[in-house]
């Protein structure tokens, strides 16, 4: 795995999606989504990661592609694919789970920064 450009929030988004899928559908890790594995499960999780990185971080397809070692057109396809299927009602728990973790992460980071400024 190459050294991909990531931020703490990006890592949290990825970890949140992986945790959701691992708890509900089977084990998966970051190396799996970076790999060239094209099984349906890994591809679906990879598309979910792309979608949430775009949704919560407003990253471009190029930036997401750099982080996941993919071409920007592959990222666009992954976002569209997940978005088309993401309207399904059974994905609402995943949306809520990932969003809650991202919000909590942002609040904790903000609290850390505020305490550093107060010091």
C-alpha cells in the first residue's frame, strides 16, 4: 500500500464506513478497499467510502482518488453507484451511523483545539 495523503477526518470517515460494514456484513479493512480486489462486497464498501468522503468532506474525485489509489473517473463512478443505491431505505442506518461518528469526531477535535488555545 502506497503512502496515501489522508487527514484525521478522512481516516475517521473511512474507519466509520469500515466499522459499519464489519459489524453488519463481514470483516473488511482499509487494505481491502485500497487493494485491486473487485469482489462485489469490497467494491460496495469502496463505493460507500468514496461517497462518504465526498459527502462529509466535500473532497474532489481527484483528492479521493489519491487517498484510495484510484483514478478520478473510478471515484466518480463509485460515488454515482453508491448514490443510486443509497436512496434505498435499508441504507438509512448506515447513513445515521457514519454521520454520528463524523459529528462526534468533529466535536472532539474542536474541543481539543479550544483547550489548546486556552492553554
